[in-house]
């Protein structure tokens, strides 16, 4: 299938991943997002991940804040000069342009959207719509359905947008056809989790029989439980995931706590 073509193979039955998201970089390293230097936070996250003996990193979207070509180049350069030595995969956020993400997919950064293990599969889903809200095209969902039919019995999925309401400001930019995606995953009887970004904080919810998890941002976080836009500087965060034929477990790491 077009989006999931060219799978990346791991010759092992379980892997250790880091999920990072929402870096909101600028054209240079001095750019600030609500007074937070996002490049510094991203560098700190890369340095921490380099100590974790990871098999892969999944970047969950919203690489850029100023939508500049240079912000994508900065992301690639910070990865290149870091001590992180595992492959980095990405999926697009509402701020991102696919063409720019493809341009930096060289060397350590990969554009594969299907990661294959021995007995397990990982799918990186495209939830980028025409507005800041998310939308999964019908053809994309059909492709995912076809991939699930022939996948292993253990499946882990990632998206950028949240498919389940968080009862907060970002619900105005939710994945608008989230139930369609979630039902596709749950009906397969294979998906163990959907993990997403976008909401800039740590959330856990359940849709039917499947757990849905949100990973906080490497940039800034948004306060929970408010209809107003309220941000806070809690430092960068990431999610460490162990996944494979023996199941799934994860932990959110706050670098300043």
C-alpha cells in the first residue's frame, strides 16, 4: 500500500522505542515558543535518549513552529550531531509539510511508516488534514485495514492528532473522524495501543477495548481540564515503550522531574 510501502524490518521479537513529539522548532536555535527555547529542549531530549539503548525513535509530528525550511534542517542537524545512534522515524503533524519531512529523510532519519518485528507490527498513521484539526482520508483507512488483515497478532499504532476528546482547548483540533480510525484498529482484534501527540500533556483513555495514550511535548505543555489556551513550562518529556510479542508497556519521562 502507498503510505505503508517499504517496511523497515527489525530482526527481533521485541524492541525498545522512544516516542517524542511536538518539538516546534524555529529557523535557528534561538527561537522561543512562549519563552521556551525549543531547540534546547530538543537537544536535551536527544541526549537523554542516547543513554537509553533504544532500537528506534518515533517522532510524532509538529516538528516546526515557524514553518521554515530551516527548522526542518535544524531538526536533522541536531539529530546528526547527537549521540543517538538508532533510526528515527516520523509522522506528520498539523504544522508539518510532507515534502519537507521527506527532504530530511536521509541517513539516520527514515520515512518508513510500517515497522516489522518478528511477530509484531507498528503503523505510523497520517492524520494531517486541511486544517489544524486531524482527518484520516478514506483511502488511508482502507490501506490501514488491508495492512491489518495481513499483519501479526500484535499491532501498535501511532498518530499525531488525538482521536478521543481530552475535555480541553485542543478538542477544537481533534482528529475529526477519530472513531473511524479507532474502529478500524479495534475491529482488527490486533491493535494493543494507539499513541499520539498534539495535546502537549500526558493523557490516558480507552476506546472500546483499546487504550489510547498521549505523549507530552518536548517543547511546552498545555494545562489540562481547561477550555482556555494555557501553557506551562514543565521541561521536555518523552515516552519510553517496550513492545513486541510479549506485549506492551510504557512510561512517560519528564526530564525536569
